[in-house]
């Protein structure tokens, strides 16, 4: 039987110092008791996976890292607090310069303060005596005597210093995922400002966030094929989305629905989160895909196809108008919807293109002529923009572009999702079909991502057409019923 030995305290410190040098995960677990002394640490393989990828950044194996993980998984603490302190201390790289940013500067400052507090604690200093500069030791920025610094700033207003590590933690708030303006501001900051904040081609950019929208920063990275190592850890395992990365990591889960971090989020808590968040937020924030599996407000399997239109249909062509030829901007879309005598609704045709103002007018006129030739009496409906200018534009279209056609305009009411709800209800009931055509795939791709997808023009045009078919049109000019007979 081995006798119990009492090691000198200095030896235990040396052993801890060496263990932390070798492993960021070990350092994180040892630092926890000084960062959160009142809270027991719950550790899981997901935290080890994040630490392994951050450590690969330190070794120079990764210079661009994207980590998509659910909230509550220590992503900010590991990335913005523990990792910088580990590089300065156990990793022996006090010269490294960190820029930390988030959608709110207060969040970046929060992590700045925690990191500084950790470095100044007696536990840290007794093992890694990193000295901070007295004349540059503030909440926004602190520096050590080896010229390393850590600076906090807001994501959309990054200016000034450059760093060896740029840490981007949650560039968007949950509310920003519903704001086109916020999504655009984040896109411009990420593409035009953030790349200028790194020192050289050996510097690293680390993005850690939950998914909020198809067009969020993660979506931008993935859609453009930017050379990021992507660590994606959904709350529930989806075998067809198993994550594997270039450092040899492979999601170890086996069963569909298996939890990511049961030590911290057991089944009952995850189920409650899912009920509270709803399907959209669950898909993004928990599952790291910005629409639920199978679709968002609409699901693909709700739409059957038919080879030909029944006799005796009523038709409406609904439009969603844009006026730009930019391939990345919204498109003009016109959706022809039919109601069959038996009550079924049929999406019979889609016209969609990115066009300037004159191109939009030509498309609307040509489509109206095509509809009349193919189906006879087809009503048309398009939106009026707010204000007098919008009304003038609508009247111009009726008087000079759509003369002789049964078209009318009306202002939009409510948001796009609200307008789509009646159509979604009929689709879910199995009462909406697509006429087989080359446009089917693009239409289904858009409608399955709605409302979280980048494009919404076909859905909005279809919603307008459906509303026209199912509600009695007012005959007064005050409602915009100016038929194109001038």
C-alpha cells in the first residue's frame, strides 16, 4: 500500500502551473474558483471543445474561428476572459494584443473588467506574475509591461488600435435578428471594419455567437465561404449536421436529440427553454440554424404539386415591388394565385427579377398581358408605399403602365409575417398547391426559410394574392381601387 506523501506547497504550484500551460481547459477549471467562488463549476465536453479550438488559435493552427453555441455555455467567459489571461500567463505570451467587441460596448467592458480582475488576483500572480502598467489600466483598456493589451469597444464603431486577437462576441442582440438595419450595420462592420483591426496575417479573428438570422454574421461567413474553422454545437444533436473540424474534433454524440451539455442544461430545462423561446428562437439560439428543421412559418411538405389547373379557377396576381438591379438587394416578384371551384388554392406562376424602375414597369405590363392571354380575367394587386409620393407612383402605374387591366393598389398593413399567416394556415391544412413549373424550387426555398430568410418578396406577393382572393375588394377610390382603365 502506498504511503500518503505531503508535497511541499511550491511543488504543487509548479505542477498546477505546468498543467495549465498544457491545457486551456485545465486553466479554466482552476480559475473558476477565483472567478465564481460562490457557484459550483459544471463542466462538459462542449466546454473542452471550445477550449481546444481556442488553444489551436494560440498555436497558430487556426487564424479564423467561428463558434456557434447556445447561450449559457460559458462562451463569453472562455473566449473573452479566460483565454486572454491564459495566453498572457500559462501560455507565456504576454505580448499578445486583444481587441474585444460585442453588439454593446458595456458587454465588452464587462469581460475586460473580469479579465483584468483575474490577472490581478493573488492566485494568478503567484503562478504567473504578469505586471500591468499603472498608467494604462482602465476599464476600456489595460496594458502589461510586455506591451500586450486588452481593449474593449462596440462592434459597429471599431476604430483605433489593432490586435493579434480580435474577439467578436455576439455581434447582434436577439432583437437585432428582426431588424434589417441592424443586420446591415453588422454586415458592413464585419466586412469593412473588422478586417482592418488585425496586426498581420498571423493575427486571429474569433467569432463566437448564437444564430439569430440567415443574414447574421455567422450566415455571412458561411454564405461567402470565408476560411473560418466552424465549431457548431447545437443544443440537441442532429446527426445530419454533425460537426467536424480541421483539428480533428468530431461531435461525440450519437442519438438524434441527445443534449449538448446535460450537466448544465438537463432535459427538463431544455424543454422549458424550447417552449419559452418558440420554434424560431429555438432553431437559432439553441440549434444554431436560423429556421426550424422542416421550415419556418411554412413547411415544404405542406405544398403538393399538380400538373395542370382545373377548369373554372379565379385568378389574382399579387406583387411585391422593388426598384434596384443589385443582385444582393430585394427583388420584384409577382405571384399568380388561383382558387379552384372546389376551394383549393394554387400558386400558378411566379415572375421574379432584380430590376430598376423602368424594368419593373416593363415586367408588370408584360406579365399582365401574359396572364390575360393565358387565363382571361386576372385581377392584379400591388402595394402603395406610404405618403403622397407612394400614391402618385401607384397612380402612375395604373394610368400609364397597366392601362386596360383590372389592377388596383392598397397600403400594406402589419408586418410581412402577419400578412402571411392566413396563407400559412391554409397551407398547413393541405389546401395550397403549386402548379408544376421551373420556379417551384426557388419558391419553396424562400417560403421554407420565411420569415428568417434573406428573401421575402415571393412570400409577400403570394400573401397579397391570397388576401385578394379571399376578401371582398372595396370599390371606392379611397381604398386605392383605381382600375387601369384610363
